[in-house]
C-alpha cells in the first residue's frame, strides 16, 4: 500500500499520525471556521457558509513532522522513499501538504538561518525546488489556495525568527544592562558583549525583541489551530 492509498483508506500510518495529532485535513471544519477569522479560507465564504461535508471529503492532508518522533519519521520515509534524500541532506521538512488522489506531496520547512524552503514531488519522483507546474497543480486541486497561505505563514515566521536571532542578546539581559546603569563614559554594557550601547539603543532592542516575538507567536498561533501540540520554538533551527 502506498502512502496515498494509506491516507485515503485511513490505514495504519494515517491512524498512527492521527493518534499523535500529527495529521489533519486542510479543509477540516474546525480550523476552517477559526482561521477564517484571520483571513484564511475567505473565498470559501463568498456565498455564505460552505458545505463542510464536501470540503472534508477532499483528499488534501497536512502532516506535521515532529523531529522527536523519529520512529514516525522513519515510517514516513519507508512509505515514501524520496523523503530519505531530504533527510540525508540536512534539515528535514516541518510540514507536508498532500493531495492523495493526485499523488502530490509538497514538503515545507525552515533550514539553515531559518530560511524557508519548499520542495515538491509526485508519485515517488525526487523532490524538486521551484517546480511551478506541480505546485500550481496542487494549488488548483483546492477550492482555496491553502498551499500558498501556509507557505506565506512559514516564510513570514522564518523572517521574524532570523531577525530576532540577530538582535543583540535577549530582553532579560538587555533589561539587566539598563538596571546596572551606564559606565563612566555614559554607555551601557551587555553581558558577553564587548560593544557599548546608549540607553536609546537598549530600549530599541528590547522593543524589537518584543515585536519580533509577538509576530512569531501570531504566525505560530495560525499553525497551532491545525496542530495544537506544535511547539513553535522547535521550528527555529538554531543553525547559524
């Protein structure tokens, strides 16, 4: 049985993913209604409330890859061999978006420096970057461009994580610098940092840290509507 047949028939792999809350339908009523409030799925509501029974029959699945569930990752690789090359190359996908009838899989994730990456594969072909034809086929198979939206969300999160991780220190240590007061030259020192900063510098960095974190949490909240157990901090690769 292929991974696509397994998902369509709610086979062993599907049931295991479901038990671990690592799979959902892209057009599942519960999160469609919630995420609609944040601008997702808007086209579905143009003529009133959509037919959720029909939407939930669509063979569009989203899988969360939990790096700590190594046995499940191995099961996914065994069921879909092209995933092995991605795993061996370094950073693995964080999400899979799958149309089981078209046998299409789009893998999405954050790589080195938290850069967003996306590759697509069809019917056991190798995953390829920038395969616009297959990506459009996957998007066109949906009544709303779910793939476009989840990609945008991860891209924005990746940018926020990158910028936050490149700010000086962290909010607590920055506040400690303020509390310690300036040195004899009127500058503030941050522990483990040789630079000297003005009070305005420190306050600006504290504000930037807070803003970036709020943005990360916002985009993370959208993803957690589909996968409540998702730990957003674990998407940060920490690889710089």
